[in-house]
């Protein structure tokens, strides 16, 4: 019998996302309990069975979750948290009729954040990011994928990735770093796109690899930014340097991004609001995870959401992410994404839970380690002040977290 450090018992529902063929299903245990030893989960099941299978010591902490739901901490597999300042003026411009593309073409959008980030020191960036990481934890997220992409010079991209590594050390949330030097064409390269592509391939990728600053490489594949051919060259170089790859694919137009993701066997293809039927099959055959970002469609005031039902009906393990960034989706809340996905993507409540846990973990190449409550997984656990799993997407716009544990330690408790 194992002596445990923590037991959460009497949960109205204990949610265990479980792999079941290509897609996961949600196992629901009523009157459930979970026991943890150190950073890991060691037992789950009915409260009586878990209690009978473990040993408590004087130091064991016991939490009573009566009337509440206990679930894995959320995994947010697509965020852009390293920026400086904000762009609320663009939000209001859009709401008075300007489009995202018009604002970008006039020098705003990503390039506005690039100018802001370049002026900030590493220390200023860290201080700017920390409160946002608190918001992730407060909303039930215990791991995020975090992209660079507002630097767009060798030094500013390295600065951004070093900030991600420093934040990982300073904050309880786990960050998984992605290099996104191909996020936009910076001001100084507007008339020579190809030179910028060469800078990314010949200088940035080798240097980021040498410094071991990122696990993934991503590209914004869209005809007005990096077209399919340029994206392929960048990601092929990245793979040669050992990066796993991701693509911002088919977000604003059907630009071949998803097909490219399949061709390169990308870990994930993200956005997909304009994906076509052929590319859905290609993703399926390649084992690429679709990451949908309904918050960006919503926040940009657009109407074409990703064809989630088609992706799910093709058997794909759909993940959801916030896309947290200062331009197209200024929120750290995955519960909000669950609500949007329920309404606009027509996903079931079981599907939105799997999409923010087990499938999201697959989208950052960490299956079985996070996003589940199975034995051996990290003890990243959220206790929700809700009566059942269907309630969370339904009661939107308020915080229903009771308690968040990261690696077995309480990092957030409701006052
Ligand atoms: O994922 N698509 C490109 N990048 C971001 C937007 C970033 C910004 O506007 O600052 C996105 O939506
Ligand atoms: Fe994004």
C-alpha cells in the first residue's frame, strides 16, 4: 500500500479523459477520489475504493470535494503570451467597422505588438507576462504552449524565448516553448519578404536550436504573410534542426496550410476555419491534431468557425485553445472557449472537456503526462464548484474554480 501526500475525495464527479481509439472519451466516476504522491497521481476511482487502496500519513492532506467536479488541469495548446502593452484601440476600431486585415495593412496588428516588444527589456517583459499567467491558473489551466513571434529579429526572438524559459522557472504554470519567427513580415522587410524568410531559415532557426530555446517551430501560413511554399521551406529547415512543427493553417483563407501540416506530419494544425474536406482526410492520415480557436473568430467579429463536426466525425481528436494574444483573442479563459465551442462548433460537453485536456496534451506532444487523471500523470488537478461536467460551458463569464493544484501543490484557492 502506497503512502500518499494528498487525497481529494467525495467528488460529485471525477472526470478521467481516456484514450479510446483515435479520439478520447470522458470517463465519469460519481463519488470519486484521486490520490497523489509527490508530483504524480497514484490512484483514482470510487472514494471507498481509493481510500481502501492507500495509506495516509500524518502529513497527508485530505480535501473534501463534496458537491463538486474534479478534473485534470486544462492544457492550452496555443498561446502568444510574450507581448508588451495592449491593443484595445484596434478592438474598438474593428467594432466601428475596420477589419483585422485593414488594420494590419495600415501597420497595426502584429507589427504594432512587434514595435512594443522591441522596446521592452527582458525584465519588463517578465513583469508584464506574470499577471497573465496568474489568469491562466485562476481559470483552471495548468500548462500552456507559449509562442515567441512579436520580436522578429534574431535578438528579439531569442529575448522572447528566454522570457518563456524564465517564466517557467518563476511561475507554477508549465510553459512549452514554440519559436514563431515566421509570424509576420516586420516593418524593415516589407519590400523584401524573401530576405526575411532567409533570415528565419539561415540565422534564427539554427541559433534557437543551438541555444535549445524551443521544442516546436510554428509558421503563420497565409497568402499575405508566409505562403505555402515559404512555410514549407521554413518548417522543413526547422525539422532538420530537430524541432517538432505546428502551423497556423487556413485561418483567414484556404491557403493550403492544413495540407502542408499533413505533408510535414506536423504535431498540430491550428485555426482551420477555412479547411476543406480533402485536407481533413489528410490530417487524419498524418495523425496531425486539429487545434481549434473559436475565441479568435468570436473576438475578430467573424462568422466562419472551423468545421469541428466534420473533423470530429472523421475521427480526429479535436483540441481547443485560447490563442491568447493582444490582437485576435485577449483572454486566458478555456472555459470561455468551451462555451463558444458548444454554441458555434456544435461540440458536445464531453467533446469540449476532452478538447481542453487529453487532446490538448496530444497537441503539444505530451500524451499521458498531462490532461488526464490516469495513474502516473502529473497531479495537475482542478476542483470546480459545479454540480456536473455539463455545467461548466453552460454557466459562462464567471469563474467557477474552487481550487487548482499544480504538480500536487495547491496554487490557487477560492477566497
Ligand atoms: O493566432 N494568426 C496569427 N497570429 C495571431 C494573432 C496575433 C495578433 O494579432 O497579435 C493568431 O490569431
Ligand atoms: Fe495564434
